[in-house]
């Protein structure tokens, strides 16, 4: 039987596909953001040696290295070397880096002010907000929660170190505005990517869909069949192909007109959709009056039942069809395209045999071999 893992591999949910698209679209930006962040923070760490006395930088530099630079090095490594196909990949690491960077900044600020050192720029906290809320593309909820926490911590620490003054309220308001603006830009960018994805999906859906029947077309058939064959080679599963052809379709068109012929095609498409009850099987309009169904990990009995259901159900519309089917042999050394072509040839031969023997019947390639 088909495993849950293979089902997910065969059919990704729309949300999962969108998540993959967003992850790939933002990966380049995140990679460079972490690298630039690592280099910049290394510079700020080295700067402590020059602007702070030894008793101060002996504490600040180890704190920066341990809690920020090492995690940043890990983030740079994984984002530059590991495959990332989800926006939630390494989310704990990325969130921790943002949180740790902000807390270390507050810690260094408190030490500097407590030691009477005034050479500590408040711009650093703004850059950290920019880094966490925008550049590393954290999920909006995570970035918002961490930002609020850091701003609140900074407010209390500032009030404890310097005493409460109205200027601190203004300072916190500025940080809040910066964080809000960054989150709005982040959300807008994500919405733009989502809209682009939906537009691409719409165009792609139109390009692989037959307008008359609503079924997938030949382009989708080739791509998805190759994918299933490749999946079957990995999991030792078979792929079955069913080819359906309307009997005497040319005569039907000539006698009753193309409108009636189109109606026959549409009704056959409806029938094929109704018999494909397994989520990983799919019908296609291959060409003209020729249709296909591709079935993954189906037994011979399941394939034959689908074929018999088609023969029975389509007669309700006064239409008759001939059907041929074949099942791929597992050969991991053979390219997927070769297996697909051979599978189609075998099913087509079975279809020809069905027509040769009187039409309105089903033939299997296995019967021809026997």
C-alpha cells in the first residue's frame, strides 16, 4: 500500500506548496542577511576592545561571542549549505538569534551606562530590530513577540540604570515605530510573494488543464507520470496506465456534429473523474478522443475494477469506449522516460487489441503476454 510519506511526496497540499515557494523565494535574502549580520556583529564585537575599558570588554566580548556570534555562525552554515524547503526551517535557531542579539545589546548597554561609559550608540538596537523583523524573514508572530519583549526589557533596564525620564518614553516609541514599520514591510513583501505564487499557479493550472473536460492535459500527464515512476523506483511501487478511447468517434462527429462530439468527450471526462476515487490516481485527456488514467501502487484487481466501472458508467450516456491497460515493471536501472514510453506502448497495444476484438471492452497488456 502507499505510505503516508509517499502520498505527501505525490500530492503536496496547496499550503505546503506555497510554504515551499516562500521559503525558496526568501532563502537568498536570508543567506546574505545572516552573513552580513555575522560580519557586522564581528565588527561591533571588535569595537568593544577600543571603546570600553578592559574590565568591561572582558565581559562584553565573551558574551557577544557565546550568545550571538556562535549562533550566527551556525545560521550562516545551515542556510548556505543545507537544503531549506520550509519557512519554518530552523525557526527556533533564527528566533533565538534575534532574541539573544537583543538581550546581549541591552546587557552591554546596562554595563556601559553603569560603568559611566557614554560611547554606546542607540543605533545598534535599531539595527537589531531591522535584522529580526525584516532581514531574516521570521514568521510575523515570532518577530512581533520577540520585538515586544525586547522593547519592554530595554525600557525597564533603561529606567533602572538611568532613572525614569520622559525621553525614555520617546525612545521606546521610536523603537516601536521602527519595529512596526519593519513588520508591515515584511507582511507586505510576504503578501506580494503570495500573490505572485497564486498568479503563477493560475497560469500553470490553465496550461495543464483541458478546457472542454476540465481534466489535466498531455503536458501534466507526462510530467506527473515521470514523477510517479521515479517515486515508484525509490519505493518499489508499480505504476499502472489505463488508456481509454471512444469507439467510432469520427463517425459520431460526422453524423451528429462536433457539438455532440464535444458533449461525449465532456461526459467521458466526468465519468473518469468519478471512477478515480484514490487521491493519488489522476485522469487526463491525452489527445482528441483518447484519455488516460495513471494509478500508483494499484493492484491488478483495482486497475480492472476502474476499467470495468468506466465501461459500465459511460453507457449511461450512450457512449462506448475501448480500454487498454498496462503496469510498469520495477527496473531501477532504467530511466523513468524509458519506462514511461514502454508503459504507454504496452497499454496502447492492449487498447488496439480491444478495438480489434469488437470494441466496447477492456484488454490488459498482461493478457497479451500470456
